[in-house]
């Protein structure tokens, strides 16, 4: 996440920006970003409803964005942190 912030800052051309540990922790606190592991039984996801939503709603939602403006969170590697 820090690397992404620095990459974005470079594109925006700020005078000075460094995604320090302090910056990162303040950002996480401000955004209420926490890493949690779920424990115990979890309800099953409704896969059919999710597939239907992707086919209908997702396509309408992303149609208003250019492909260059869409960021895939999988690229950050952060999705693997939550599952460990």
C-alpha cells in the first residue's frame, strides 16, 4: 500500500512525499483499516446471486469508467494478507 501511495504521489508530482511507517499507520487509523482473521463458522456465500450481480450490475457499474482508471486490488498483493 505504501508503494502504491508513493507511485500515485509521483504521478501527482508533489513537492515532497514519503510514505513512512507513521504516515501508513495514521492512514490505516483514519480509514479504519484493520487486518482480521475470521474465526468460527462462517455462512456460505450465495454464489448464484453473486454471479447474477456480476453479469447485470457490475457491467453497468464499470461501463462509466475507462479501463485505465480501474485498479485491480489483486495487483497489490494485499488480498493475500487477509487470507493468511
